[in-house]
C-alpha cells in the first residue's frame, strides 16, 4: 500500500487536481469493466489487467493505477 502522506504532494500532472485513494466500490466497478472488456485508457486501448489499487483525480474522471 502506498504511504498516505505521499498524497499531500501528489497531483494530477495534467490538471493539478488533488488525488485520493480509489475506494473498493470504484475498484470493483472498474474491474467489472475490465472483465467485460469495456474499460479503455486515455489512449483508447482496452485495459486488460485488473486494478488492485489506484489514485483517482478529484473530478473522478481519471484513475492512476498504483503498481509495485
């Protein structure tokens, strides 16, 4: 798990909005979309891997997956 104190300095590189940890409900919905083949990234490519953890932008339009 990512250090929560890191969120104090992390922002979206595009909009500079703050980020928060994605909750389990959001991750469940996204992973269902991954399973259905309906989730795409910003480049329009289909997301194939389940999302274990992520940071979501304040407007909830973008999620940044957290990977080891």
